[in-house]
């Protein structure tokens, strides 16, 4: 995310934690996580729930980063 670095490290961490928490409770995130868990169970992966959570969160954060880059590009 392209947030300016004006906050103290503690404020920045709190903002990130709040942002991640909002992602994790969203229905879209929960749906993706369940879908990944289902796929990973069928693939006999280890630590299905943890890996699905990590992958879903990464996907959401990567998408936001991509959306931000596109917004920055189009704003120029």
C-alpha cells in the first residue's frame, strides 16, 4: 500500500493491523480461504488451514497493491 511514512512506527503498525483485520473478516476473504482450503485438502497438502489463510491474505494484499499502482498510473 502506498501510505506516506509520516506516522510513527507504532501508528503505522496499528494501521496495518486494522487493515488486515478488516480484510480477514470480510466475506470475500472468508470465501476465498474456504475455496483454497477445499483445493488444498484434495491435493493432500500439509497445514491446509494455515496455508490457505496465508495465500488468501497474500492475494488480497497483492490485489490492493496492483489496484494502487494502476490508480497511480492513471492519475498521472
